[in-house]
């Protein structure tokens, strides 16, 4: 029985998941069944739970199952990203003491080959802040499960 394979660039990422080697360009080959790792940062456990509940474990049958990495502090976010294996980071712009927008900018400045970033903004008019932070997507509070999932899936499909 043959397994369907998916090519994924892992620039700067450790090889989590079942690796099947590399293609001729150096891209790591992963099995489609390997989970995608989504980091969810907020100092508020309820916000982290809302994000994970909104997206679920398998929001798209064409993508692997999602595994969540819950993080409540900015230093732990940086350590997790430095260690690699994160496919998407969702950062709460309303988190304290370090907001997700400033953290997104720091990640873009300091982490080579980091994952795409989706920020949760305080309101729709804060989209300009998301642009300043260089996040690839922004979704306003309160969390709309459909809007959040669509934005996250766009980023996951592009990786």
C-alpha cells in the first residue's frame, strides 16, 4: 500500500513528525497523516480554549489533524519557536504583559524561518496594527469560529 506524501519546507525547523528524507531541493518530505502543530498564545486560558474549540482537531479533511501547543508567556513562545516544529502561531493581541502584536513583530525580526502568524486583535479597526506587526492574518475579538478557521486554513495550506 502506498502512502500519499506531502512536501513541506522546514527552514530552521527540527524534523518533528515521520520524515521520509528530503527531495532534491532539500525540502523535508512528511506524510500527510503527520499532525500540524499550532501554537496558541494568550495569558487567558479561556481565550486559548476558545481558539482550540473554534478550530477543532480536523478543520479540513485535506489537511492533517491539528495538535495544539498552549502557551501563556512570551518567553515560552520564543523558546518553542526556536526549537522548531510549529506550523502556525496564533497570538492574542490582547495578552498581557506582552501583547501578541508586539510579539509577532519580535518573532518576524528574530526567528529565522518562523511559522506564519495569525493575530487576534481587540477590534476590527486594529487591522493596521496587525499589518505593522507583519502578521500574515488578523481576526478580531470576539472570536468568530468560521472567520478564525478560514484565516488559519489559508495560512496552513500555504506552508
